[in-house]
C-alpha cells in the first residue's frame, strides 16, 4: 500500500499537529500492488478523497473529517474556509508521499516517487528525487 497524505487544520490558530488527515491512493484502492513501471499520478482540490482520518484536537473531528471520505478537498475548504493545509506544531509537514510503514502490510513493497510537482495560482515547484550524478 502506498498513498499520499495531506494534513489540514480547521482553525489556523490551533497549534495541534492536525485536525484532519486526507489522502489519495494512486491506484484508486489500498489493495493495489505496487506498479512495475513509472506512471503519472495527479490530484488537485477536486479529486475525491479516499482517506479521511481524524486528528486529535478540541473540535469534533470525528464528525468533521470522516464525513469527507469520497468528497473533495475543495468541498472541505468550502465548508471550512479558514482551513490551513499543513500541521500546527511548527513542522513543515504538509504533504507526505508515503511508501510504506513498519507494519507487516508493507513487507516487500518498493515504491519510488519522482518529479513531484506542486502548483499554486502563481508558482510551480518540481521536486526531482533522483540522486545527483
């Protein structure tokens, strides 16, 4: 299993780690085997969320976050216009490109990310993860 996580805070002044953890599976399912060749995976504010987890915070995150499974990040932002994409504990963590964890579900998994792009209304950033020659 490999996926992309996005951390958000409903209240920008809240300093907890995150309120909601939203995510996407590049192959549309958590059970897909890892790809055997390079492929493009794109998501934006209008891509349906496939993971909607709750954070530990003072708001009722169970009812706020988990109800967005199958909806879009834009739906969440529309309902919570002060949302901040990112964590609130001072870390720069915002988007995680997950290639596995320490559980047995990830045994033998080999996944690589390359040329990750983040585009805003004014800028485009490309992260090329290949080692320098």
